[in-house]
C-alpha cells in the first residue's frame, strides 16, 4: 500500500502542477478548474441527496465545455435511477446544457460501469464524464481509481464520481468534496418563493484549493458563485418546543 501511494504521488505531481497553474480563482465565484481532473463528490444519503451531487457535477461540466468538447456523459447502474433519479431536460437547459448534449448510459454492474468510464475518458468530444457510484463499491479500489485518474489526465476529460456514505476509501482522486444540499436563494419580489439552487460544500482532499474550507455556492447565469457562509445558529436543526402554523402567504393572516 505504501509503494502504491508513492507511485501514485509521483504520477500525479505533473498533472497537479499543470492544473494548479490553470486554476482561475475569484473571491466571488467558485474557482474554474481545468479539464482532466478526477473529482469525488460525496453525499450522505443517496436517495435524498443524489440530485444535489449531480447538479454540482453538471454545473462544473457546463463550464468545461468548449471547442470540440461539447458532450457530457452520465453513467449509472441499471435500476439506479429509481433511487437517485435522472437528469431532467428543462432543468438541463436552465444550467445551459442542451439535453441533446447529454448522453445517458446504464451499465448492468459496477465492473461494466467502470470499464465504460475508462473507455469514455479517451473520447476527444467529451467535456466530462459523470459516474453515479453510490455507496462504496469494492471494485473501485485504489488501483482502479488510479487508472481512471491517469486516463482522465492523459485525455483531458474531467471525471466526477458521485459517491455516498460516511466511509472514505483510499483513492487517487485529485479533489474530494463533501456536499450537502442547502435552502435555495430567495427571489427579489417574493421572499417565500424558491430561487437559485444552493449547495454547502467542504473540500476534504486536494492541493489545488485550500483543504477543509467550507463554502456556500449559488447558481447564477455565469456559473457557480460563492456566497458568504452563514454563521451557525444554535436553533439550527433544533426541535420546536410547540407546534407552529405555517404562513400561507407573505404578510397574510391565517384567516385571510
């Protein structure tokens, strides 16, 4: 294991050094990361939060599109859509991605899915590959992840692995995120209407950005933007001491 880690570190350094020089950072927006990176996106609950993980991956994939690289490939296990869902066409257009540019693939098992991922990373017309892994899969060990990371770096196609659970198996991913859905942004003319989607994000691993940093991301017409992370409140997640009525509308009484 130590030898594998040493070899992987040697092999990753040139790719990371090149990528570090290409990172476009800004105080008010999420850094624009170059292509060819392998990122792990962890969520806690696959059934409830898979959509948030997919949205974060798609938001980055849209920013990577350009030139001949226009398409995005989304892979998942057959039958997995019942738990994690599928991309929604009108929603893709809101992200700036035409449904015709997204290719959906369902594999019979995890071995077949990883084989398809490795082959797809060599395609020069793909901007990104998004693979729904779900809970920890034994077949995706450190060696398998290293192969995928090297293939992504060599081909220039970014790879996003959507994973879930508290366990964090060893991998060769360049970046590892812990993602939590957050309450959407408000609207200018209706504070109670849902606005743009938001994510709470924590970087658990990666040298391209500051590790263990937390941020609140907002989706805008120009991509992902940083929002000032709210201070933790003692009332967050606390049980209510008594039942409270829900507001029917803004500033209207319950009997209106």
